[in-house]
C-alpha cells in the first residue's frame, strides 16, 4: 500500500504594515554590503479579527551580496490588541531585476512590484496561551515595498 502524501496548503494569517526609519550603513563586509534598517512601528491585521501594532525597537540587518541578491534578517515584536506579544525573527531574500536594481540604486520609490521578488520565512514565538500554537508552526511570507519607509508583509501559515 502506497503512503498518502498530502500537499501542504497556505493560509493567510497576518498582514503587517511596518514602518522603517533612516538606514545606518555598516559598509562592505565579507558577506556583502550591510545596512541596518530600524523598525519604528506599524500595524497588524489578521484573520479572525486579530489586530495590533508592530512595536518600535526592532531592526533588519540587511546584506546585499555581490551576486545582487539581498538577505533580510529582521527581529521585531508584535503586540496584539488582546495583550499578547509575538516575537518575530523574519529571514528572507530580495532579488531585483536589472531595472529594479537601477531604480533602487537611484533612490527611486516606489519600485513596481514586478521588478523585484521578495519572500520571507518568519519564525514566531510567544508565551501567550491563545497563540502558543505559533511556537510549532511554519510560516512563509511575501514582502512588498510600496515606499522606502514602509514594507507590507503577508504572513501565511503552512498547513
């Protein structure tokens, strides 16, 4: 008898609108060009009426590799309206097309979404009883940059 292999599905769970402060350029390192982007706040909306805010104080330790692919490594916290706090460690990749890279280098925003590809894998932890299930779930997400000072992140639960 053949084992039944079920295909996973994606379920949208949260939408984040994250505000970003002025960059701090670290410079060229052995990994590539590093830049720190402070996370200054934002909002959270989710399924089942979840809402809240992105707490200020996090940051994205971004590295632009010599191959043109950027890697995100962001840590921040979400405080939901019911008082729960979710800790997020969000890693991912950003790849611009040639045209998108030229616009980004020139400081032109917004860059049309078809000129870049950005995906992430948020790891979420909490101690809040209602949300403890997130401690053992896999999440993936999409990242959109409508403005230089804001990113939109859609977080999907892998079910």
